[in-house]
C-alpha cells in the first residue's frame, strides 16, 4: 500500500472500465473495489487503530490537568512523546485518508453510482485477500457438504462487514 498513488488509482479505474466493457460491470467493479480499493480501506483502518488512543490537545489538558493545576512540564512531555512517537503514524493516516478519498472520487467518476450501489448490494466476495471459492460453491463441488470450514464462514463474514463499510462511501 505504500506505493499507491493517484496515477495508479486512475490506471486501476481505466483497467476496471476495460474489464467492464469486456466482461460486465460486476467483473469490473469486483476488480476495482474487491481487489484494489479494499486493501486501501484495510490500511486506513489499521492506521486508525494505531492512533485511536491519542488525545487531542483539549482532552490531554483535561487528563493531565484535572484539578485545574497548570503542570506544563507534564503536558509538554506528553506532547513531545506523541509528536516523536506517533508523527509518522499520524502522517501515514492522513495520506491514506487522502488516497481513499481520491479513490472514491475516481470510482464515482468512472462508474455510475447506481451501478456501484447495486454491486455492493449483491454482497460480492472481495478479492483482496487470498481466499478459496465461496463456501456455497465449494459445497456444490464436493460430495461431502458437511466439510464447511470455519475459516470459510469467517471469510464470508469479513467480506460482509467490509462491504457494509464500503457502502458508507457510496450513499
């Protein structure tokens, strides 16, 4: 995810349009959203989880100055620690959010919003992580339908949650 830039995003959208022309909109969106956009969403969520316990300046003042005492040394030490420790994480989070917003804009420009919404309403399997076929297709291929593995079910559940997250950006 470190090497993703705006030009690559535009290239992915062009590739998705070509796939759509040849194989249909669902295949194009599956490539674009399922394989290219989802890893960015995962990276944003991971970066947010790294920084979610940092305090804003107002919260920091309330925590380290609960009785109204002015302990500038403690506040200063905390600010320096946050700055030195989390500066790169905060910068990365901001960069990823900008890329996410650019990606969303490009998807909306390349595809009709209704097509994207319909695709997401179908709860597609997402191709951003190594997976087997959907469990219902595996069951049809195997003679023993009782061989459903918990990893398959959990992978399906992960995809549903991811699709719900992505839907928020395409309302």
